[in-house]
């Protein structure tokens, strides 16, 4: 039998629970109230920006079927261009995808290694529109999506805009696994939270990277790109994920406004892992949240003055795992003390009462989600278990912030984006140097050279390989006004062909019985006994 009691021994155990519960539900009531009064920004009849002012940048290393679905939804919004940034090995499959969807508006660019921040920077630097929208390769938009996102940029101080989100089932039938339902529960809470914070003080904890719009001039700032690609945790752990957290903090610290469009017209659909790998996704997000919120609250500290409500929300999340775990701990202590109580409560009574209370309160908090998907009510027990697991995971994540691996993407390393860029620049410089003209000196160009010229001409005079080349004579050594040798005789064409061709940037000149040549590669001239010397 479940009943209330006025036993004084309950007070030490349930008074702390009551205080914690009162605070948690007061905070929840504030969020829901603000969410209720929130209103999205509506598009103007004559907007400043149109979809043609938008470039969509998609950093990816995948080319699955869901990417094709997402790309078609982006094209339905009629952007100026879509830039797909990938690693070199994926260029072929992604180019094929682009050709299938719209080859005129989709470009595929590559970077040397998979690194999201490096890929995003490559896209930024290849963009020439006023607005950039970053999108995940599985983010599916409604046809009205861009129109409602661009409406926020009527505010000249608006720097970044995000939207509400919901789960798109991996299964084509629309069936969602328990993992996807858990992701949907999380998104429902998030949609309420971001709408509330936007309404209260205009801030947001994070503009989600699944799809986010920014002014291009902010992202092309060299200071931004340097910080973005040189982001280190504790000055030694390179951060490649958490790009959306960095972008959000940059908006706050540099005086730009942010806004989240929470309305059906701007809603995006995104897939989530439909198996246990969802846990690895959540772990990565949790670590990113710890790192970013620490920086916002205690290092940068702009958030306290610009968005105090968001600051308190971040602070509340720090204590959330402790308050959540305090409940079962205190109930366990109370049950243990029943052993020596003169009138002990049955253990099953205590446990059933507590579990029923938890299920009831969780169902109440999930009401907005259940109104949309009532079939998910059967997963509330799983949500309850996940909540306690998540509290433990948050504590584990707190003590493993040095782990910066992506976790769910094979082939994505942990090298700093800026370091990869430096390596690429060094490699490009070396390649350029290797292909630069190598200066060689041909000494003693007398009858010995002429003998070999004539021999080569006799052997190859009918060879079409040498057609089209300019022909020079070693005897002439006269230079034209452009500094290049004056073509006078075909006698040297095979020799010139052997060393790279007279028409490929080679130059002959000099005097005193010597000639200097600049060629693009070493030739077998040394086998002729000409005394070649690298200078």
C-alpha cells in the first residue's frame, strides 16, 4: 500500500529532496513559461537578403543516401551555391552525388585530411556571398527554411542564427529505435530551452552545428580563422569537434547577436545513431559542453553581462548530475535505515513509490514531445534509466576532458586544423620548389655538342614527338626582347625535347663558350658527356 506518513524520521532524508525538487521544477516552470511566450522572427515582404545571398557549406566524409535526400532539400531552398568539403579519397563519390543533384550549383572541394574545422575554413575562403550556412550532411530542410533563417539578419547586429530540430528516422519506414526516441526526447527539451533563453535575454548556450547561419564577414576575419583552427584545451589538446560551441562563444565575445528560430517553417530534420553508438555521440557532446561552458563562465566571462540567464543555465548544468543522483542516494539511505526502525516500511513500498514518482514527473516534463508523438510514451522507462546513466556519464566526461577524439567517425584524427594547414603549405612549397626550373650549366659546347645534336636529329627526324616545339640553335645564343632565345634553326629540337622542350620555360643564353638552361626536370644529357653541372 502506498501512503503518506508524518514520521519525523523521514525529514532528514526527504527535506533535501524537497528543496532540490522545488528548485528543479521552478527552473522548469520558468523555461516553459518563456517558451510559451516566445515568438519567431517573421520574414518581411521585401527582405534584405534572399536565398541567392547564401552559400551552404557542408564538411563531410560520407556520401550516403541520406546525403542525397538532404542535398535535394537544400536545393529546394534555392541557395546561391553549395560547397561540399571533403577529403581527397571521397571526391569521386561526392562529385557523382553532386552531378546527380545539381552539378551547376554544387561544388566539391577537398582538403588533405579529414578535419571538420579545416574543411569549414576551406569552405569559408571559397565563399563569395554575404551569408554562410553550415549544414551537416544529414540535415534535411523544409522549403521555407532559408526564408525564415534570413529574416533574422534584418537586424544588422545579428551574427548567428540557429533553428529548432527533430529526429529523422534512419529506417525508411519511419520507425524509430529506442536510441532515436531518446535523441528525440533530448531535442524536445533543447527546443524548449533555446526558445526560452532567446526570449528571456537573446542568448543561447550553443547554436547547433547541424545547421547554423552566420555573416560571412565574421568568418573571413583572420583573427577568427586563427582562433578557430588553433583551438586547444588547456593549451595542449587540439579541439576539432565543438566547432559550434566555438562559433557561439565568438558571437558573444565580439558583440554579435544570436537568435534561434523555433517554428515549423524553420524546423530541420536530422538522423541520429540508431544503435548503442548514440551513447558515444552523447559522450562527445558532453565533453564539448563541459569545456565550452567552463570557458564561457570562468575564462571569457562575457556571458555573465550579455546573457545572464544563459550563464545561470550553464551553471545549473554543472550541478545537474549531482542533484539527479542525490535522489536515489537519499532514498537508498532511508531504505537502509529501515532495518533498525521499530516500524519499518517495506522495501518494495519505498522503491515502487519512488519509481512511480519519477515516471510521473518525467512524463509531465515530456508532455510537449508526447503531444507530437504519443507512441513514444512506452519509452519513458528507458528515458528514466538513460537520465541516471547520463548523470554518471557527465561526471566521467568531466574527468576525461583530455579525450578529444571524434568517437563516431572513422578516419577523423585529432591533429590541430592549423597544423594540418601548415603541413599542407609546407608540402605545396616543397612541390613547387621541386618543380621549379633547375639551373644547369653546359660547358664546352663545341663540336662535341653539335655531334650529338646531329646524331639525335638523324635518329628522330621523322618522330612526331617533337612537332610543335620551338627550335633553337646552340650557336646563336641571341635573346629576344622578352629575354627568351630567338628561334632560328630546327637542328636542336630533339635535344630541347629531351630536356623538357624549348617552349616550356627553358632559356638559353650566356657567352664565353657556355650556355645556361632552365628546365623543369633533369634529363639524360649527362649520358652524352656534356659536362652538366647543377648550379
